C-alpha cells in the first residue's frame, strides 16, 4: 500500500489478525486507561481524545486517492466504540463511500461502551460494515478483575458479548494468561472458561501478561501478585482449555507474548490442543517454544 497519509499518534496497537488492514485512528488512547496491567496508552501523548471528524474525513479521502481498494479497516485506538452511534455511523458511511471494495470494519471494544448502545444501534452499525469487535475480557474472575482495576465484572462482560451477538456482530475475546498471578491462577482459569462458555464468542485468544516497564503500577493495587513461571502458565492454560465448553469458536494463542503457539477450533480440537499443552509441560525440549528474546507486545 506504500506510505499511509494518516497522522498517527504513536504508539498504535492492533490485533495480529488486522496486520493487513488499514489502521484508521479515530480516537487516541483508551477512554478507561486504569487497568494496572496495561502499558499500551500510558505515555503522555496517548491521553484519550477523539479525533476531529473533519480530520478523519480528510485522512479517509487521502488514503482513497492512493489506495482505493482497501478491503478491511481497523478503527483505532484502544476503544473506538466509546464514540457515539452518530459519529460511528458517519465514519462508516464515509468508509463505504470512499472504499467501494470494503468488506469489514473492526475495533477494540470495552464492555462498558456496549452497555451504552442498544441492540438496534449495534445492528445499524453492522449494516454499515462494522463486523468484528475485539473485547479484552482479560479474566472471568471478579476478584482478579478488581485487583487489576479493569472496571468490569464477569457479568458485565458476558452481557456485552451477548448483546454483540444479538446484534449480528462477531466477537473476539482475549484472556490474559498469568493475570491472576500464582495465587489466583486456578480461579482465574476456571472463571475465564465460565465466561467464554456463557458468551460463545466467534474467536478466542490467550495472551501472556507482560510488564516491559516493570510491575510497580500493577503492585499498587495487586500487592500479592507473583508472576507465574513458564510451566505454571502452561498449566493455567491447560486448566482453562479443559474447562471450556465451546461449540465452534476459533481459538488462537499465537500472539507475540505467548511461549506456546496454539491454533484450533473449540470444541472439536480441544483434545488435540490439550495434548500440545501437555507436551509443553512434560517435554518442553521437544516443543518449538518462543524464547524470551522472541516475545513482545
């Protein structure tokens, strides 16, 4: 596509599956930004702000002039769904106007912002091309969610995911392996499985919690956190996968933070995935595990 004529406020993050998408930054930062495990939007220039509508339109027009055949668009930053339905409708209308080959629009999504939109509003956005929402559930355990200041509960996340499904949109749920530390690993795994069992998302991924800037911010509210070892992370994933009761959820554990890459469909590939985790636990020397230098956000 060449150079993109968009003025980004760095850093910009997107899901691995959006590598080929146009990243359209319609907001800067995250509207919540209190999660103590997340360092993505903590720098000064990432203070939350919605981008002016006229600037968004100008950038769409500029991209269309150089790359008119855009098929997929990811609305950045951390939480584009905080925008009003009116503003999201306008952005989607512009995207459809200037990109006639558009097939899919996606975005990160906080459950609290789905609560503010009706099923009818979401269905209207779906009709305009919004198709996939990435929901960072992180955990299904209320104690862990409280300790990391997620600002959500298992119930609030499930409610949002069910509303997304009711509106005809697809959802991708992210669970953070290791977020409960050593002490709460089992309840974190089991209650996270309970969450996805209730929601039956279209996609599910596990990422390993990481602290490139250190654990001080986390420990301010989660003082008994103790980072699990690699083997403990594997055992936690096994507990989680074993407790899932999913019908046709595409599962990926291939983010750069993961030591062990797993891919399959839950539940038909559940036993195969468990066998791979068992191999990583019992015979790690026989597995192609990521080394520390290969991992990242």
